[in-house]
């Protein structure tokens, strides 16, 4: 007996079975591709509530091992230098911990070999010194969901950096300016430091060259609340102000949704709440303005893929790689021409920071300009006596004559 097209029935059934099996495999592969981030999440879940989780030991910021970078202790009579307080992004995916041990070797290598050369080095202009604390960073998993456990893990990371910043202020020359820089998770924590420690303290705020919140959403409503004393930087040489951007390509719809609909950021009450429906800050890192003007690629000073370089090595800049324009609180960029600057296909790529810095040379030139400005301003301010306190009314005391 023959099947369709005069093929023997057994052969026809065999081909039908193979076709069905092939279709099942293809459908399974497609489903795995579509749901791969969800599948990835299941492997990253620590599987224990945060409240009962055994937290890793806290870093002691009086010790060198608690810092990825820290200047040598200076002599008592040695003048201080400007500094950058740099908070690194997420480098730990998850699985065993809600918060990574601060001294895990894997994270130490990625921070020293990839993150610092790409994202901290651009700020090391003139004689700026680098302070980069290690901390019990919240895992990548905590940024892929809105569980209360994830919020608590992120708050633990914030508390570590609060203590690190206290030690930074103790060690730094109190008459020298500094940059506050955070990338990714570090950007969210830098925003917390800015709101709790810098904005309310005039003595610290006067030394702020600028704060850079990179690849982390910065809600504009904070500017009318805890950041009311820290304006947005609207000029390339403005100081004591705030810069922030999150770079996306218009085609990266999943990343845009993750940033604008499924992210958390500091709110006016100091809590991590949903970013959804909150307008976001965008300062264009090519023009250094907060408007929606388009910066063509010909103005782009240069990107860098500085992996493995020391902090004093100068990377080869890749110029004219991308145009950039702020739109609806996001920095819309063109696809970089160099493949080394493009996003990879890593799992959970929507939540990761690039392993290269698309605006390396732009940041470097801008940091130099702001440092020149704040040094000149602080030198000029030092020429004048501090403002007098408000007058105090004193009651006239009766005069009692002394018999003589």
C-alpha cells in the first residue's frame, strides 16, 4: 500500500514522524530563545528569602582589601589631590547569593580588568586620585524582578557604599574637589549618596565638581525633592551639578522597556520604587546639554575598549562612532561602527553595562573642563572671608557700680 505521491506507506510514516519531531525541536528552540531570560532567572534565584539569608561579611573600609583602588596614605604635611569616588556596576549574576561577597576573585578581576580601565580611567585627569570601593553588590538577578527580597539586597549594597563614602571623606583633603561617579548599579547607589550625603551638606556640596550617573535611570522628580540643591549640568564646564544618561538604540525595545517600565530608582522619600511613568534625566555626553539637540557622529570625541589596560595607559580612541540625541529621558544612539563597541548577545544583556565605554574621550575632556572650573572657583572663594552668621539679639545687662 502506498501513501501520497506513491511513496511506500512505511517510508511516508517515517518522514511524517521525522517532520513532527523536527517541528517540535524547532518550536522548543524558539520557545527557549524567547524565554531565555526567564529560564536564566531560575538559575540565579538564591532560593532562600533575604530575611533568612546568611549575608557575606561586610567590608572594613579602613583596610586596603575593601577597595579596588585607593591612593597611598599621604604624609601629614603632604597636600591633597582632587579625587573621584567611583562605584562600579553589577559584575555578579547570582545563584548562590543575593549579595556577592565583596572579595570574590571573579568580581575583582572583572572590576580591575574591564570596569576601571573603561569607566573610571576617563576621570583620572591631571592629578585626580581614584577611590573605588568594593562592596556587597546586589546580584544581576535582583535587577531582573521587583521582588521585595531584591529591593532589600540592593539596600544592603547601598549601606556598604554609605560607609565607604564616610571613609572617603575622612581620608580626602577637605579643601579639594571630587567627582562622584556611578555606573549601572553603581549609578543607582551614587544617586543615593548624592541625595543623602552631598546635597544636604554645603561643606561637601561645594567640593563637588560634578556627579555622573551613567547607565542608570535618574528620575527628574528628585530635583524638586532631595536633589533640589544640585542642579542639572546644562553646560560643558558647569560645576556642582548632575549629569546622567542611559544609552539605547531605538531598535532595542526590550532594553527600553526594562529601563522605563521594569526598573527601580530612588524616590523623594529615599526608597527604591518603580521608575514607570517618572520622567528621566538625560544629559547628552557629546554636547553636554540637557536638551534634545542631535549630536552627529562627527562631534563624537571617541570611544574605547580598554580591557586589560592599566589606569595610566591611554587607550586608542575610536572617533566618530555614533550620533546621540536625548529623547523622552533616554539617550538614543546610532549603532557604533566598530564591532568592539556593540552590545553582545549575552543573557540578560538588557540589564548589563557594556564592556567598552562609548563616550570615553568625551568624558575625559569634560572632566578636565569641570575640574579646571571648580579649581578656579574654589581658589577665588578662598580669597574671601566666610559669610557672617545672622545677628543675635543680646539683652542689655544692667550695670552695677562698684563702690570704691
